[in-house]
C-alpha cells in the first residue's frame, strides 16, 4: 500500500488526507500547532471545490454549517450596482457555492479525518525540519513545535507539503526565497451578528482598487433562525514602503482602527460602517501573496495550496484552489499507479493553470476589476452603469474569470467517472 505523509493540518492538508485515504492510500498528517483549532473568519467555497467535497461525502455537513450563495454583486463606493449574477445552484451548477466560517469548516474536515483515518493518524506539535529521499521512499524529520527538540522521523512513499504560505517544506527546497509579497493594503476581517442584507444569501463587494469591502453571510444555523452571521473584509491602502505588518490570523485590532475609514459607506440596502462597528472582534492582516517558483515537485515530494501558490483573495478563490489541487491529485493517482509519477502529473495539471490565476488576482483583482473600471470612468457615480461599462464587457470579465479559476459552469458540471459522484 502506498503511504503518504502530509505536512500541514489546514484545509488543503485535511482535504488531501480524506481524498487519498478514499483512494486506498495510507495517510498520516503532521501539524505544527499544538492543537488544531477552529481559527479564522469567513471563506467562500466555489462550486468546483464543493464538487470535490461532495465527492468525499461531506455535502450534507457543509449545508448544515454554511450558507448557499444565490447571488454575487459588485457596487461602487457610492453603493450603486455595477454587476450582479446568480451563483451556485441558481447559476445552473450541480453544486452550491457556500459562504462558510473557515474554522468550522476546518473542524468539519478534522472530524472526518479522525473518523475515517483514526486519531492516531493526526500528529500535532510536529514542526517539519528536513527530509531525505531515496529510491524506495522519503523520510521526514520533525521537531517539537514548542521546545524545538527532535520529536520523530517518519517514512512514506511520498510527502505532500500543505503547510501554508510560510511553508517549511517549500523553504527546504527554496531556502533563499523572499518573504511573501506585500500589496500595500491591509485587510480587516470581522464577524457581526445582524439582520440580513439584500436577500440574505448574497455576497457583495463595494469600492475600488485602493479601498473596498466584502460582505456575505456564513452561518447556516443563523440563516435558518431568521438572522445572519455576517463575515466582512475591509481593505484600505497604506504606504507600501513602510514595513509590512506581521502576519497572524488572530491579531486583534481596535474597531476604531478601521470603522472611520468607511464611515460614509452607509447604503440604504446595507449599513457598512454599522456592521463593522458591531463586530465581535476584528482581525488585521496584510494583503500578501507569493511569487512564482519554478517547480513544486521534487522526486517524492510535492506541494499544494498556499504552500505552492498563495494568492490574493480576489474572486474568493484561495481556499477553493487548494481543494481543486486535491482533485488534481485524485485524477493523477487514478491515472498513474506509481506515486512518484502521479505527483509529477499533478504538477503538470496544475502549475501553469494556477499561476495564471495568481497573476490575474494580483494584477487585475480578478473579477473585481469591474469596480476599478467604474471608479476610473465615473468616480462621482453614474445614472446607468451601461453608460460607463457595456453589458457585454461586464459579462466577458465575469466569464473569463470563471474559466481562469476553473469554475465555468459547463466545465464544473462535467463528470469524470473515475473520481466524481453524480449528485443528481
């Protein structure tokens, strides 16, 4: 039986563990944190990611904790609508798009891993230190994340680095690589319990390149109870020459650090500053991504998710792309019996495709570029958006991004009988 060592117990690593286990591969997961906790605020899971999670038998659990998105809308800073389109099932996908709490989602994955693989297959406090490989396998050595002392070595046929934007596995192969690339913008993330906005199942973005907000509901339980748990991201530009703030998912800041920046963004359909001021806590994080590296795969070792291709969160693509990586791994393993050839095929399937998306998110804000266009062409607002941006141009931008990110409806709905379960 093939054995896989997975470094990282986040979304990418846990999803990979479930998928490889389903393919009959022996899997062990190694996480540097002393405890895998339900950290983070909201994320969106696009239909191409939900497709893979449904293949893993997690569709009903996702529906229990997430909110199926019906619509995506873009507005200018004045609250005037630029573009709107149906999403998920409303757009003809066979799978929904979910707004979901990242921590609850990670907890769902961890529970499934423990149920299916066993508690003894998940190792916490294991910080990756180094590896060696030979003709028959790969050996990984780990340190105790607290004390820094050797905690054990493990051997497998392959190793998958899924340990995030500061990946120790990536650093092993690229020790001279620079720090993540700072975009000169800060993201404030928060969660507010409030009345729903619009239809209660809409994700909206408002603003432009220098300043914007992203709002969406993310609790299925709250939605069923007639209320909303609203996830928000507020972005603003800062001096890019100043030192980048430290990157910590749980660094809390004062509400007064962010709310005044959006004080005039109160719309008759959503009170943006009011929701920001109602947050339970606000977490601050620099907007960063990673530059391209020549390869992810080195013999018996490869990388997935942010370890391979950390990107700006434009288009709600980051977490979904990690899960799409896992699907590519599945296709590779059912195509190639040899695990080394399988992970080489995985890289061939994904590297160029995903780096095109990284560049698109960095240079054009993904599909959010329509907000930049509206600000440049009509900074004081407009009477009719068609006078500013033609409808066919808006449609083209939306469709081109779906193709780049791998969730154009006909492509997602196509089934590969080797790895897919028909949800109908």
